[in-house]
C-alpha cells in the first residue's frame, strides 16, 4: 500500500508505505477506524511483518471483492491510454 498525502507546492511530497500508509488513510477515514491508529506507537519493524502477512492472506481472509463494479462507475476518460 502506498499513500500520497496532500501537500502544497512548498511542501516536499512524501510517500508513505505499508503500515504508515494504512494509519494515514485511517486518520482520513475517521470514525471507529481511528481506534486502530494507536498501533502507530509500535516500531515499524514490528508492524510491517504483520502487515505483510495480512497482505499475503487478504483474499483468503476477506474475499476477492468485485473490482469490475468499481470500474463500471468510473469514467473511462480518466484512464491513460
């Protein structure tokens, strides 16, 4: 997972990866999901291996999902040729 936070022209654009990206996205989503963001206090060396396991097994844990439904509503002109 990669998260690109909003930035102004003066700020240097940063990319967040794996658990750092997850926690930044949870802050944006808000609500009950922010409860999970307390795990940011754990060192990245502990968080990222757990993230990799969940990423590896996510389809078995959560199902494949319906990606085609997402693209059906998305304007085709937004895609690069």
